[in-house]
């Protein structure tokens, strides 16, 4: 059974990756910089910079899957 990429599945993947990268960025920011910057500021910066890599990686992955599938 081969599933194709529909616009709804692409949007769902991007929304899920955005949510996961925001949460991961916040936790990672608190772990890395929580002691120096304070947990709130470190989490806010992590929530801002986390999606830069997460959503870009998901978009590249979806483009590759579109060409392969």
C-alpha cells in the first residue's frame, strides 16, 4: 500500500514539527541556558530558535519524499 502526500498530510506534518520543535527548543533552552539567563528567558529564546531547524528539516524531508514517492 503506497500512500501519497496530500496537501492535508503536508500541513499536518508541518504543524506537528512546529509544535515539537517549539517544545523541544523550550526544554533545550532551559537545560542549556537556564542557570545563566534564567529559565523563562532561556525557554523563550529556545522557543524562538527551535523551529528554525525543525521546520526547515521537515520541509526538506517532505520535498525529498515528494520526489521519491
